[in-house]
C-alpha cells in the first residue's frame, strides 16, 4: 500500500519462519529498492518501506522466487496464520504443532472461497509449552490440549466465545476451515476476535458441537509480554525496538542465525527467535536483555511515515522509555486510532497539535485527562507516577 514515505510491501514468512538466506535477501531488497527501514509486526509479518511504485510492483515475483510468497495473490492473502514461535524446538510445545500448522496452511491455500474473509481475519496454531496455550490470538484458534496419552485427540478449535471438544489434527483443521466458510456464508461483518458472540453462531451454522470458551481460550489471557534474551534450551529472542530495524540489523540477525540452526522465527511481539546458540547474542539495534524498558513501550510509525500522525512518536517513545516505572507500559500514538496498541496501557500519549494528550489505564481513543505541551512535561509526569501504578 502507499504510505507517506513511499510504497510499503509486506511478506508473510511461511509458518512464521524464514531462512538466513531469505533474511539476507530481504535486507538487500530493503536497501536497493526501499529506504532501508524494516518493520516486524505483531502478526509475524515483515514490512519494507520507501519503495517506488515500480519497485513495489516487481517485489512479489522476487519473493515468490525466494519461497516467501504464493504465485496466486488471493492464496497469499488468505494465509494470515500465526504459529507458536518455539514449535519444533521446545519439548514442552505439542509435537504436532508444525504438522497442524502445515495442514491448516494447505487448507487455506485450497479454499479460494475464503478470499472473501476480511483483510485482518486471522488464524493461529498454538502448541503451548514455554509460551502457554492462550499466548496467541486470532479469530479462529487451534489450541493444543494436554493429554496423558499422546495418540489421543488433543486439539480444540476456539472461535470467539465458543470452543470445540478435543479432536485429532485433521478433524480440528477441517473444523477451523468450516467455521471460516460459515463466516463468509453468513455474511458476518464482525470478526470473532472483536465480537466473541460470532463464534457461537458459526458453530451453529456448521453443526459442530461446542462449549463456552474460557477467558484464556477466547482472549489469549496468557499472552506474554515481549520477551528478549534466553527463552528455553538453546533458543533466544531478539526484539526490534517498536518493531523497527534497519536492513543492516536484519543482516546481522541472519548472520547470528547461521551460527545456530539457520532459521529466524517470527514472534507476535515484533521479535525473532534464534535457536541453536550457546549464549545470548549481541545484535546492534535489537533488544536481547529481558529487563530493557523498551520492551514495555509501543508506538506507531508516526511522522513522516504516516500522514495522519501529528508527530514523530517513535522518537519520543524511545526517549521516554528510561523514565517509565517498573512494570508500567507506555503507548505513544500518532492519532486517536491507536494502531500500534489497540488495548489499554498504563499511560497512553496521543499526539496532537498542542502536545500530547494523556490517558491513564486506557486507550488512544479515550478522553485525555490532561494535555502536556512538551516532552519534558511528559517525562516529569512519568517520573512522578506512583511505583505501584501499573
């Protein structure tokens, strides 16, 4: 799509993974055809910015040739699928997680009628483990269930406020696809993630038995805060501050991946998991320490990348991070839409002509309690927050 700083292009690495070779290619393309700026999204996508229209139009074929895209653009659009980032490397993550994800991905490719789903309609395969079940969020979720007998059915399908009984992989995948088809058939306009009651209607439409989903199943209450540094085994997470990195930084991440198993696994918190390493990597431009305050800060692309933004909110967010109380989080938004963090934060700052509107324990669209004209005023406000105000 076109942005204020040029055309933006996006890649969905298959199953949330790309090889070091593919990462090197993306870094090269970002420098050669764009402005060198790259974003890692909370949906596990990679975005490159600052392209000309001609370069943006040539981009898909380069990605298809590299194994990072589908020849059919409609099939590519349907693949909004997140997978547990530690699948296959965390012994506590369900062993069938990758198998389940591959089956669902193939099913999405083979169901052209699902192109009618809304652009942001998504799926996830959540195998639990180090990141417990409920860590991923999507409109239709396949979640692993603990079972004392590995061969027994162990996957439930959660859609909005409803959940299926445990099923084997093949049945769970077919149920997920049937629910998506029912969404299209009924002409629903509200996604299950936003309007949970939709799930009950979709289960009824398909004739599938269901029970009420718990809050954890429905809303991802276990969703972890961004994690950096050592995770489990030989797996480490490197997080891009505000989800942003340069082509040079991505190239450095690829070089570190080559020291391990050669893969970069996308996380839902704008990071990468690198496995097969012996110690925490040091990567310039990435967060690799779990106590870094920038892990608790969110900001949209802001000016000059977005014409709707009233300021360079990313710059201000990073400058304010050191003054944030422990355990508190900060959202700095360029406008009231709050694209970077739809949920509530300890403090939300909304850029406006006369400074920043301050919202406490709320969202960007909420009414501010005060207006602070300068970043120095915001810094003083953060420093004056009670330590327990999180």
